[in-house]
C-alpha cells in the first residue's frame, strides 16, 4: 500500500467514525467536515476529480451544519 492509498483509507475511516459520533457533540460534525476535506484532497491527488469535487461539497455542507449547531447551543442575550 502506497502513502496516498493509506491517506485515503485514513480519511474515509476518520469520516466514518466522526459521522457515527456526530450526535454526541457539535465538534464531531466539525471533525467530519475536516474528514470530508481530507477525502477531497485524496480524490484530487489520485486523479478522481469527481470524487474530490463531491467531497469538497460535503465539506461545505458539514461545515455549515456545524456552524448551525454551534449557534443553536449558544445562550441568547
């Protein structure tokens, strides 16, 4: 297994773990977003640009979801 394949395996495994734990705390959603960004980087680096593009979109979606979760948890003044 080369370094790029190992990185891709790590990124997808990391995303899966964070996705499973998302209901526990908002930071898991943030970590899921970072996993999507890593998955996107992997896709572009290995030449599968459609995979990289879709993972980049998932990164934006997850990041927006994380921002929404953070604002919901803040006390209002």
